[in-house]
C-alpha cells in the first residue's frame, strides 16, 4: 500500500470512529430524556421540597 492509501484509510476510519462516538452519546442523552419524562427522576431536590 502506498502512503496515500494509508492516509485515506486512516481518514475513513477516523470519521467512522467519530460517527460511532456521536451516535453512542446521542443514545445516552436520549435514554436520560426518556427516563426523566416517565417520572423516574425527581422533579425537585429534597432540600427544596422540605424548605420552610
């Protein structure tokens, strides 16, 4: 393989890595959003609810 081909493959693999990382973090963010929407997360902290 020539150095040009190696650079092209490194670029392709780098872009694929960035795309996979972006999808992974987007899935994590979407999962947190769904959990909060279904009431699993507390809307207020204990300190705010128990204040006098």
